[in-house]
């Protein structure tokens, strides 16, 4: 029964530590927790992540936890995102819940932290600009017409398209393609 339990532990407020100190802290905490659980003969290996409110690590950690809750759907989402990515020549496609900045799924590529942070910044950008032009009485900043297209100096193009579902959940996907014109 315990092999089906997934335990995620967030060690918060690590922003004051250097990268070396973070690595040492994570290694030490992993060792201690694993040792204590082993001595207690509990067959759970927790996933320990360092987080901070000053970067996107908390959102990234919550994304990973959320994905563990939908393992059957995750492979379907990955397949669908790859089906979009490959014929369109995209480098990366990610599906986000706009309100929480948690990514629900991505294509089968690993998500580097800098890409995840860039996508979160794009969500903030779209929200800020949409807020300027949205009716003040509107419940949400986004609607089904919301999108942005940003060309970065390094040649990367990021397309953000928002889709509404059931009027309260907002999803966005990203295209990161350096060769797009």
C-alpha cells in the first residue's frame, strides 16, 4: 500500500543560501529523512524540493506535484503537445494554468528552469497588458482572443495563446522557436 503514496516535501525560504549551501542542505535533508524513514521501516522515499517566494521554484514544485496527480492524463497531454509541436516546428510546447502559473503538461522534453521562468514572465506580461485593455467590470483579464507574440534578441519567438474552459480555468501554451520569422 505504501508504494502508491507519493510524498513531496518543500523546504521553503532558501533564497538566503548560496547555490553550494542549497546543494549541501538538500543533500543533508535527503540523507536525514531517508535514514529516519528507513529506521522506522517506512517504505516511502519523499521528493524533497527547495523553494522560495522570490523566484518561480514554488510554482515549479507545485507543477510537479500536480502532474503526479494525473499520471494517466499526463501521457495523453504529452502526446497531444508533441502532435502540435512536431508538425509546426516548435522547440517547446507547455500547457499552463494561467491563474496559478503551474504547468499541467509539456511535450516530452525536460523543462529547464530558465524556460519555465520565461513562460511565467510571459503570463505576467499578458495579464498586465490585458488588464489595461479589459473592461473594468470583467471578471477575468483574459478571454479566448488573448494572445501575445514576443520576439527576443536571441531570435527566440514566444507565442502565448489563452484558452478558456468552463469560464474559470485559463490555459496557455507556449511556442519557443528560434527559427520562426
